[in-house]
C-alpha cells in the first residue's frame, strides 16, 4: 500500500467518522426535543394533579357540610315524629271521650 492509497483510506475513514458524528448530533437534537416535550407534558400533568387535589379538598369539605346538615335534618325529623306521636295519642284520647 503506497502513501496515496493510505491517504485515501484515512480520508474515507475520516469521512465515515464525521458522517457518524453528524448522525449522532442529529439524534441528540431529536432526543433533546423529545425531552423538552416530556418536560412540558409533565408540567401539564402536575397542574392537572394540583387541580384534582383542590377538587378533592372541595369534595371533602362539601361532604363534611352535608354530614353536618344531615344531622340537623334527622334532629328535625325526630322532633316532628315526637309531635306527631303526641298528636296521635291526643286524638285517640279525644275519640275515647266522645
């Protein structure tokens, strides 16, 4: 192998290396864009999760309020039931007196 053939061989190898490096750099660019897209998606998911947490807190608060109101409703029902029972007893007594 003479020096000219050797030089051609080295140049071919160098070209192959440079082409490979260029392909790697392009691939790296694609990966970086993909990573940016993933970061944006993660931010969207995190915002969505924050909204879900706030919504859940609101639901828990509403549930507590409903439970509290239900207690008062049942108390009112018991009072009405007691009044009706008393009235029914009075009606029975009045019917007996007639």
